[in-house]
């Protein structure tokens, strides 16, 4: 092949690429931006949606989201579940964002009607094994939504789309994102117990001795550990303080039913108690380098009463000491002091009323019962911390 031939072929390739880019960016009609909504009246029909289905390449149903009534939910009405995860609650804010992005989409430009050019925009039929786009079905509205979502446009908020029954494709003024991984649609939050509430953690790991880390009072800076081996000590006074945040913002990576997970005995167990009587018991497993937990929430009235009384007594002692030590004002009344202010602060930080904690437990138990959660490694290690990790060398 001569250099002249190579030059001609190179120029032809450059022109072809340039034509493809020009084609994807140019409107096919001079009236760009004048087409109106992609799905007129859809926004008024969002409440009628009975299913959301996302199809991947090869016409594979990747994710199905369905609404269902759940009398156990803390809030009344519908909740949405992920069918591929046995109906586990979906992230409704993520779903809402998807539905609104479709309902509010406005057509900005008409694009190709030539099937040979669809792949340039990612709007080819998803029946193809190598299709780059996805197809979204919304059943319930009239007409039903059947939309092929392709690549994002040049601007930050634009997407190439094609209504599946039509030949024309469009550039819309909205960014549509719809993940095809079922776990991405799960409601992530499992439980969230703030650090100031944790009073104790009792840990028992298979093959190691059990131990307990606890505070005698809310005001304690550090957790004291019982069950230390003879002759051993903590690496520092604060070595066990990580238990305070072990249940803070605990979120899942994935989920499965307890029946699907199987009846294997747990490899680790932990029980966390709060000053206000909440008890969270956790079972832990490690499988194929992934970590899993199941949990149960219960109420301990004796625990709640114990620390309610202790807090009130501490506050009363502080106030009596303040009365005895503070100088009197000209009128004979005692002057305000930092000590009495501290006593008031202790009273303000009293554990929550038992009725509030029991409502929290009821909602938590309804959410977690029957499920096994995959969680991040660092969270698992924070819950089931080996005693050796707390000890001085």
C-alpha cells in the first residue's frame, strides 16, 4: 500500500468520525426546542404508576420496582420494593428523581430516524446483546411509558432518548440516570444510633473470649473493658471508644432474606445497650470475604429506669453542691453558676421517654426482621472488634 493510499484512507476515516460527531450534535429540524414535553400529562399521572422496569442489553429485565401496601411501615400508604431483592424497600428518593426526570423532560432537538445511526446516540433497541442504552417501562399511566435512554448529551443536563415504538430520536433537556444493579435501588439505612446513647457493648467472637465495654455514666469519657486476659491492659484508655459509633449510620451494601441466607450459626455476636433501654443484638457471618449481619431490636425497661434514676440523682447532687458553695447575692438568693448550669445540662440530656424508644424499636424491628444484610468491612469490624485489637502489645 502506497503512502498516497494511506493518506487517502486516513482522511476518509477522519471525515467519517467528524460526520458522526456533527450528526449527533446537530438538530434534524430548524425548530429545535419547540417540541414540548416528552410525555405530556405524565406528571399528573405519577400516582397511577404500578411498576417501573429497567431493561438492559439483551432485553434483560435488570430491575423491577413495584409499590405495595405495608401496614408495618412507620408511615402510612405505599412503599416501593425491589423485586430482585424479595421486595426489600427501595430508595424512594432515587425513584422519585427518576420519575420526575422523565415526567418533566422537554424535547430540545429532533435527532436521527435512521436505525443505522441509533448506536451513535445509544438509542438502538436493547434487544441487541451489545446495546449501550437501557429501556424504561412505566406501567399505569396512559399512554404507558416505553423509553429507550441513550447517552448523555454534551451539556450536563441532557440525554438522547427514543420512544420505543417510534423511529425518531430526541435530545431532551434532562439528565436521566437509571442504574441497572438491583442493590443500587435499595434503601440503604439499617439503623442509626447516635454515639451519645451507647452505654455498653458485649462482644463474643467464635474462637475468642467474650468481653464487655461499658460506661458507668453518660458523662464518662471512655468505655471500660471487662474480661481482659490476666496481665493484659488496653492499648489506651480510649481503645474501646469506637463502639460508640458502631451503630451510627449503619447502612447496607446488599440484602437477602434469612431463608435464602440459610441457617448457619453466627460466627460472632454483639449486644449493644443504650442508656434509654434500646437493645440491639447482632449476629455476624463472613462468607467469601464479604460480611453479613442480622439484627434484632428489643427494650430493657430496667436499663432505662436505672440510668434515668442515676441521671436525675447526679443532677440533684450537683444542684445541692451548688447551693452550698455559691455566694449569696444581696437579696439572699444564690447566684447562677457553672455548676448549676452543668446540672441543668445533665437533665436536658436525660434518656428519651420509654414510649419514644419503644416506638423506635417497633419501627426498627418491622424493618429488619427476616433480613440478612451485607455491610462494609469497616462497619463489621467496628461491631465485632476482636479483643486483641484493643490490647497493648
